C-alpha cells in the first residue's frame, strides 16, 4: 500500500503539467510583469504578450521597436526563460 503514496508537491506538479496550467500561469506572470522583464520603454510600446505552446508572441505598436526586437530574439528568449525560471519559451514571434 505504501507504494501508491505520492508527495503532495509531486501530485500538484503532475496535475499542472497534465492540464497545462503551468503554461497559463507563466503567460499570466509574463503579462503582469512584462515591464520588469523587458523594461518600461519596451513595455510602453507593446500591445500584447501571449505565450502558447512555448511560442511567445509579442505585438508592437512601433515598427522600429519591432525591428530591434527581431534582431534580439535569442536574448529575449533567454531573458524571459530566466525570469520565469524554466524553459517556457522556445520560439519568439513578433507582430
């Protein structure tokens, strides 16, 4: 009977992965703290931030900023993953 015991943390972690709740939590954290991750200037001109299936989509209102973000894709992915303390982003799409 002891073999069926699971630690509460493991059960919660497993349920979050199964129901993809961890992805939603990461997206919500990123949307809420976008100005902390990227800075107030970039956040000011960002219209939308979405995270779905490890693809981060950023919608910008300024073409020059969009171009600058395109040049810095790997650094942005690293910065976001570092902030979330997990590999939540594999790809970045800038609109």
